[in-house]
C-alpha cells in the first residue's frame, strides 16, 4: 500500500491576522477579535498570545492579562471571503480537500504528485500562493496521516512547515508531550502523569497495566495514535450542515434568569441531537429575535469542536450576555441555539474516555434516560421554572 501524502494547512491567527493586514496601526500589537468586556475572545494575535490570551477566554480575563490589549469586533463575512480565496488555492492542487473551519483544512495530495511534484514542493507552493494572494501566512504539516499532519502543523508556528515521514515518525513524535494527541484532556493527562507517562513516546511503549486504567477499551487506539497510526481518509466537500433548536415565547422575556433557563433547555436539545448523530459542532450560534421582530445572530468558534451541553451552554450564555450588553433591557420573543461546521469527532473523541465520555458523562446518562423514558423524564434543575421545583 502506497504511503499517503496529507497536508494539514492551518492559517496563523486567522481573524486577527486579517485585521492586522487591513489596518497597519494594529500590526505588532496585542490584538483580539471578539465581543466587548462581557464577551469572549474569538481570536488572538501572536502578540496577545504572549500574555497567555487564547480563543474562548472571557474578554475581561484577556484585558486583565494585558491592559494594553486592542480589540476589534468580528467581521465574519469578510473572513469568509478571505477563506474562499484560500480554499480555491487548495482545490487548485487537489480535489481532496476537507475543510474543518474557515482557516483550517486537510488536503490529500497523493494523486497530485505526478502533476506538481513531491509533497514538500506542494506544501511550499500552497504557502507561497496564500501569501501572494492574501498577504497572510499559513503553517503546514505534511504526513502519512491526518492525525500526524495536524500535530506537525502546530510544531513550528507561525509560518511553519514540518514534514513527517514513516522514517522520522518516531523521532518526531516521541519527545512531544502526550497532550499533542487530539482527544487527551486535562484529566487524562493528570492520570497519565501519575503513571509516569508524559510524552508520546512513553505512551507508545507503556504496558497495558498502566494504560488500561486510564483508557479502558480505548487502550489499543491510544497506542496506535501515539505511533502515528490513523487510517481515516480525507473527506472532500463535506456538506455544511447545522443542527439547532429554537423557541418563540408566549410572553416577551427580558429578565436574565428566565432567559438563561430557556437558553439551557434549547442548548440541551441541540447538544442531544449532536450526540445522537455522533457529531461535534465547530461553530456555535445564538439567534435572538426582539419584540419588534428584528433578528440578530451571534456566534463563536469551538476549538476543538464539542457536543457537551455544559460547554455549549457556557458559550451560548456568553454570546447572549454580549448581545444584551449592546441592547440592555431589550425584550426577546425568540431564542435559538445552533451548531454548525459539524464533524464526526475528529478531535474530541479519537479514544479519550474523558473527552468522549468523562467530560459529558452527565450528558450521556441524561440521553439514555430520556431515550428510554421520554424527553421530560429528567431535567437539569437550572432549566426548571421556579414553580416546577418541589
């Protein structure tokens, strides 16, 4: 079987880089893209990241870490336009393009070697074309599998290019911290550390007696991932699907406790539908319709994608807070929560019992009970109206 040639292309601080490119006054300065002080960070420039600022961080925390921080509001339609240009460059080199988000994609160039030459040259060409046509930089990982290509693209950011082959696979992966493998969360890392396992190499050679208490039935898969084994194909032209839930209220609402209860119920419904299909949302949207029928949407990126009710609710609540900061006291007649940029668990559940199960153990328990006894058989207390609590 011929070795696959897969590129993972990841734009460097995409939203923030677009803003710095468009406005020279922002270049070289700590910058975030996102909502106001009640919102969250959607993207952070590399200058901001030096202060420990990351996406999904509350804006208030980001400003605490860097008082000189600059902020601009997101321009999603503009980012989408730039993304379209970049994806056109991808498709000039191969039809096998799997987009993960506006700024990230896998390219299988195995069938393009006779036309464009070796995979290293293709990666260099893609990077050069992106810089020439958009003024932006991308980091690229090249490897025989999606898993390793994704890890490689993050090893030399920004504007990096790392090639991993079967020959240097072990040399490249073994020294890396185990956290580089998608699906290993904080709790799993802590348990691995207790067993003396901190690197990918240690994970790869660890005996079953150490791994089975941590990974259970995923032990063999964990060992395969640590060895760089990943047979998943690049899935071209994935449909841009979404899953959502919304509700129109009999009486317009404006009190935050009432809105939070309804928002949690909607998030539970949407997240349950994601889990039922083994899907993870890469983008979360909140839809808000005022009493005068004016409709607004707010959205944020999940990295990695998720389907945990608590995670999605926290983000949805932050988006609603951001909107209410713009329209204090506004009465709301409809709320909706939706997930898009759906994936089948690429990053969140490769094998990690905590990322795939532990972090959503309550979700899975609730899903099972509702499947057996009906959707109203069990509810979170926070989602209940005061007169429903006995």
